[in-house]
C-alpha cells in the first residue's frame, strides 16, 4: 500500500510541475518561427591574387556586376579590337557581362543577369550617331541586366565617352527605336530603376 501511495504522490507532483511550466510559457510548438532571412555573406570585394602584367594588346577595364542588389565595378583584362569602334568596344564589354563570374568574384557574391543570347551591333541608316542595337528590345531585358549593360557602356568607347547610352532593339517598330539611357547613382543603387527610364529619340534628331 505504501508503494502504491508513493507512486500516486509522485505522479501528482509531476502533473503540478507540468502545469507550472506551461503557465510560465515553457511549452513545445510545432509552428516554425520566422526569424527572418539569414544575413548575406557577400563581401562584394574581390580578393586580389598575384599581380601579373596584362598580356600585350590587352587592357584592364571595369564591368558592372550585381552584388547585394546593386551594381558594383569589377576589373577585367580584355583584348580590345584594333579599330576600337563603338560597336566593337560594346561587343567586348557585352561578352564580359555575359561571362559567368570567376571563382573569386563568385565567392565575393557577384553575379550577372545579362542573357547569354544577347548580342550588339552598330547603328542602322537613319539612326542617331552612336546608336547600339541589341538583339533584344532593351526594355524586354531583365531590369538588372539592362542596368548592367547601360552602366558598363556609359563613359566608354562603346558610348563615345558619353554618360548616356543610345540603345535600340533589332526591329523598326516603335519599341525598338533608339532610346537614351543614363547611368547615375540611383541606377547603380537600384538597378531595377533603369527599366523604362529612357526617352525615345525623336525623328528630328535622327
């Protein structure tokens, strides 16, 4: 009998402790707790390896890649075409934008949103001087990819040294006509803002 009574007392004590713990808010739950996304480990800084002289006939230039939802310059070593015409310079830069980031760039968090199928050519008859025609209507590109193209071309031989870039699509329809796109601080901080920001170049200017 004593053993039976002692078992009852112990069981009652456990029930009391369980109720006390529940009253203090200590209870299990099957509902997951959303503590937010994990902090980004992107440094957006490419570690420099051993410095070597660039091959003869090549130059170092900057292309704009994506990191932490913004545009940042990354230095690449490329061979420029001998004549350095705007379309030729644009093709070299575009090839770099389409190229997947190197392991060091990838480790730093860089990526590119420029489609592999994209190509660029020079102006057609009647286009404003310096027009670059893309194989896809500019505003049909992913917004970050368009920002990469605009900000990489701006200020270089591809844009004739200008801070704005005149881009057009492959056809003659209105969406494909030359438009002027600029690259400023907002475009670099918010690449999606470049989409639709260009102004159609008037026929009088053509």
